[in-house]
């Protein structure tokens, strides 16, 4: 399995390339549907990384209290 951080870096590179091409073509970033979709994908990966990092810091956070 590819580490999530490596996947994030690859997807960020794709996002940057889409942004560069969009600007070169004079297309506003907010009007580029492919760029917006890629941006959401990168955002989702960042959220996953943050959640995983939180779980690593507090592995017992999900246990039921009182047991």
C-alpha cells in the first residue's frame, strides 16, 4: 500500500499542474471544474491525514468511557 502522504504529494502535483495550465489558458481557477474536483480530492486526503495523526496521538480516544 502506498503511504497516504505520498498519495497526497502526487495529488498536489496534479492540482498544481491543473492550476498552471488553467492560468496559461486564461481560465479563472474557480471556473475550472477539473481543478475544483482535484482540489476537493486533495482536501479529503488532508482531512484523512489529520484524522490518522489524531488517532496515533490518542489511540484510546475511541474507547467507551466507564468500562
